[in-house]
C-alpha cells in the first residue's frame, strides 16, 4: 500500500509537469515511470478488483515481494529529489507574500486619510444642498402620511356609515360604500395599515347582511301574503250557502296599477342583487319560499274549511247514513274527513284551493315577467350607449303602457349605466369577450332560475291537487255523472289555468284524472251490467205504452249525430232537463231494484209501466211499439259527450253491454231460460215477438249509436271499433233471424199437428148428405192459429218483419196443405165439396196475410194451393 501511495504522488507530479519539461526533473520522472509498470499508474487502479490484483500480484511468483520493494524504492528516491529541487521556489514565494502584506497596510492608511479629506470638503462645499434634499424628502413623507391619514379617516367614516346604512336597510347606499372600500383594497391603498387588517372580513359581513336584507325584501314583495289570502278566501266560502258549484267563479288577475306597484318594489331589489351577483341564489330561495307558503296556505284552508263543509254535509239531505257514520268514525283523520265530504262540499274545497293557487301563481308569473323585462333592458343597456338605450328599449315591453314604459325603461337604463362599473361581472372593458360571456352566463342563470320558480310552484300545486283527488279515489267512481263532471271540469280548469300561467304541463294530474275517469266508466259499466242482467232475469215480457218523455230521448239520441251533417246537437241544458224527469229507481215485475249508487237505474224492461202506474212519466224505459229500452245507452252517450277522452273505452263498454243484452235475451227467450228464472209457464209467440222487437229496435239504433259515440274518437282508432261493432251488429241480426225462424217453426209445427188430425176429419165427409156448409174443424183451426199469430206479430213487430215472417208461413201453408190434400182419397161428391170449401176458406185467410208476393201472379199470396183448387175443382179464390 505504501508503494501505491508513492506511485500516486509521482503520478500527480507527472501531470503537473506535462506542459513544461523541466530538464533533468522531467527526465527523472520519465525514468521513474519507465522503471515502474504502467499498471500501477492507472486512474482506476485498485487491488480490490480481482483482475487488477491478479495482474499486479501473480500467484506463484517468489520474487514478487522483492520486485514490489524495488518499485517503491525507485518512487521514493525520485520524490525526494523532486522535493529538494523545488524548496528554493517555495521560500521565494513566501518572501513575496510578506512584502505584499506590508503594501496593503500602507494602502489602507492612505485611504483613511483620503476619507477624512472628503469629509471636510463635503461639509464645506455641499452641506446646505444636502440639507435641502433631506427636507424635501421629509416633506414628501409628511404629505404621504397626510394622505394615508385622510384615507384612514375616510375608511373609518365609511365603515361607520356602512353600519348605519345596513341598519336602515338602505341596500343601494350600503353597496356603494362597499364598492368604494373594495376599490381601495384593490388599489393597495390600505396595504400595511394594521388597524384595517380585518376590513375584508368586515366588508364580507356587511355584504352578507345586505344580501340577507335584499333576499328577505325580494321574497316579501314577490310572494303573496298567505294569511291575508287564506282569510279572504275562507271568509268567502263561509258566507256561501250550500250551492252546487260548476267551477271557479272568477279568474284572479293583477291589474295594471298593482303590476306597476310590484314592479317598482322589485326593480331596486333586483338591481342590487345583480350588483352582488346573488340574484340566481335569491330566486332559488324565492322558489322554495313560494312553494312553502302556497302549501301552507292550502293546508290552512283545508284545515279551516273541512269542519264547516263536513257540518254542511251532515246537515244536508244528500248525506247517507253510511257517510255520516264514516264522518263520526273518522275522528281527527284528515283523509276520513275528506272522504266524508259530499261532492258539493269537495268541489267548494277544490274551488277555494283553486283560488289560492291562482293568487300565488298569477303573482309568480308577474314576478317572472318583471325579471325578464329587467334582464332584457339590462342586455340592451350593455350593448349600446346609455343615450341610445332608452330610445331603443323604451317600447320593447308590450305588457305595459307606452307612457309609463318610457319612464321606467329610462330609469332602468340610467341606473344600469351608472352601476355598470360597480357590478362584479362588469369589471374591465365592456367590449371584452370574457366579460360579454360572463354577462350572458349570469343572464342565462337568472332566466333559468326565474322560470324554474314558476315551474316548481305549478308542480307543487299539481301535487297537492292530485293528493286531494287520490284521497277520494274510491268515492269518485260511485258519484252521479253530473257530480263527477263538476269535479272533472274543475280539475280541467285548474290544469288549464296553471298550464297557461306557469307553462308547465300537468302530466301527473292529468294522468290521475284520466285514471279516475276510467274507473268511473268501469264502475258505472259494472253496475249497469249487473242491473241489466237482474232486470232481464226478472222480466215477464209484457208490452207497455210509450211515455212521451222517453220518446223525446229516442229522438235526441237519433239527432245527436246530426252535427256532422250541419245540424245542431242538443244542448247540455236540454239533456239535463230530460234527466230531471227520470226516476232514480224502478221496480220491474216481481223485483225490487232500488237505491242505485248513481241515481240512474239500467233497464230494458218492457213491462215496467204496468207496475209503476202513476209514475209513468218518470220510469226509465223507452217504449217503442211496446218495447222498453233506455238508460242502458243514454248514460253511455252522456259520458262519451262529457268525457271525450274516454270515448274509445265507452264504445267498448257499449259493445260489451249490448253483447250481454243480446246473449242474455237469447238465453231467456230462445233458450227458454225465462221459464226457470222468471216463472213463465211457456215461451209463447208473444214473448218471441217482444224479444224480436227489442232486438230489432236496438239493431236499428246501432247506426245512430255508432255516429254519436264516434264523434270524439280519432280516425286512427275507429277501424278497430268498427270491426267490433260490425260483429256485434251481425250477432243482433242473426238473433233476430233466429227468432223469426222460431216463429215460422212454431206455425209449421201447429200446421203439422192439425194435418195429423186431418184423416179422422175426412172420414166424416163421406156421409150420404152434406148438410154442414161450414168449413171443417181442420180449416177453422189452421186459419184461427195463423190469424192469431198475425194479430200478435202485427201489434209488436214492424211491418217489414211481419211480411218476412208470413212469406215463409204462406209458403209452408201452400206446400204442406197441398201435399196433404193431394194424398186424400175422396169417393163421394159430398167429401169433394167439403174439401173445396176448406181450400177456399184457407185461401181466403192466406189472402189476408201481409206476406210479400213471392209469385209472378197478381193475386196476393198465390201458390200451390191455388193451383190445386183450380186443378181439382176448376175454381179459384179472388183477392
């Protein structure tokens, strides 16, 4: 290791003498480097390295230690010679350093002397000038101090004035002071003043107080006084007698003077809120407050009016025992009290709530319009000079009068022009793009929150109204049509008014009204389905007369569709007059059907009048040719007219009830079900005729019903209903034809029964003398039965149906009687004479039947029996 250190020193000496060869010294170092291997002079020489150690100290070399000692001796010898050679230069340099120190000490002494000379010269030559300069600096400092003290005084006075202005609620003045102080802070005038270290916090506190005052004043001015409104409306309802309402009595409006007063109150508040950039936040507070106040007003009105309206309901004659019991059992439950109200009382409550909502929403809409008007003038004042903005925007608000508009618009424009520099979003150049975007963003936020406030109020009103309707959802389907329509119309007026005022569509409340309307239709349909089935099951199929008032209903039904042909539709007043003449219950034969839920019974009974007697003018059946029919469809038509949105469902229900009527009538008459359910001994031709007349009557009314019910249905949905009605119409036609076929079959069976007795009768014709000139018992029986059928059918059915039936009967008579007479074997002239008289008697009866002429002969009902008479006896029967 000693050798390594010596080699390193030699290496350094060699490097220091690379640029200047020192003769013998240089040659000595070179010789040293030549004698010692170059490996020991490398910069990265380290015996720790395995390769270096292996190269410097090879294993198995016995002379290694001796050789390394020789290398060390060489290096040490050369180092000693180099040190001895350079010692003289070292001592020479040390001497020179001591001389330099002496010269430095002398120079410092001379500098001190020069400084003293300069001091003396300065005092003698420039002392007065320097004093003047110092005095000027002192004067400047004193002026700056005076200005700073003036600022301190101003700030102190401004802070004191700010407290007074805030306490006096002078928000505009307070904002001016705050803006001035804020400008001082922004210009660093108060920097370093310890007494004003908390001034920013003080200004922030004052600004928060101003914002609170502005917010409270804005809300107080914009939101109606809920207590005053409630008291006025409640007093109005309390003074009223219990009279049914058909909707709201008057529309709430803000007159022009009230609008100007409200605008004058809101204008300075809105300008100040714009200056503080708090108008969007205040509008959100205003929205929440408006909703809260309106809900509280509705709640207070309901709580105040419910006991009064419930008391009226209990005292009125329209309250049933069950409802009174529910009212007593309800206790303090608000829902039970609402359910115990009569429909009239509930409508009065809805009308009061309607007026409360109108008052709040109308003022909210007016506030919205005022804010939009101010923001419109704000935008105009920022896009043009203040002198031109008045002329440009003075006539932009069409809702106010021109004279007042100019003055108010001028005031707004001038106020905004003076305050532009004080608005936080007007700082900097007015034509700067970022400032313009900031103004647009603020305006967009204000208009959005302004609109959202009215929208939220409308949604809250819709929610409260829907909640009230939902509480009575189980009762509304059971109301009479007129009662339900009043609630429906009031709700529609409420939705239309709120949509017009607020611009928010009432999807929720419309859905609830539509749902309850559908429930009303379903319930009324269920009741009528049950009642018509019960009436048919109790029917004894006896014809009655035609009351005049019901005939008028038939005429009104037939003429209702004439509006499509340019004729006027019967008015609602006329329909209501007709309904006033109807009875609320009826008693078919062998039944007692009373206490209908909606006050209108469903009946197709042809025998009702015989049981009502003196109440004939108030029975609920239409009688046409002895057929009773009413209310099964009349109320459906009324529902379709009054609830046009449910016309599609009404048509479906009409189809369903007509199908039930057709099916049940077929089961009772053709299927002889009336013998079990009504106690009839048999189904006679008279019963069949009445059933046929009813089916024919409805069949004839279906086109009119279709025209009436299709008036309110969109064209796109008519095709589906058309197919259902067509199928149902075809069912009625098939049913009628089956009844006619049954009547023909009865007559055919009676004829065949008489023909089976004919051989026994013919045996008595072969006597020796013909003393009896009358027709035989066979001819009399046949003509009597067919004449009876003719009389029964003529009294009940239409002439066309009678002719259609007897055309088949006449053909059967001709074919069967001719065939039977042709098979008879008559051996005596007396028998032939008797046969001739019977044929002539039967033909005379056939001539009188109202069948269509089915042959080419001019003689009525000419057929095979006429040919038989002519062929056998050479005679004929004239017309």
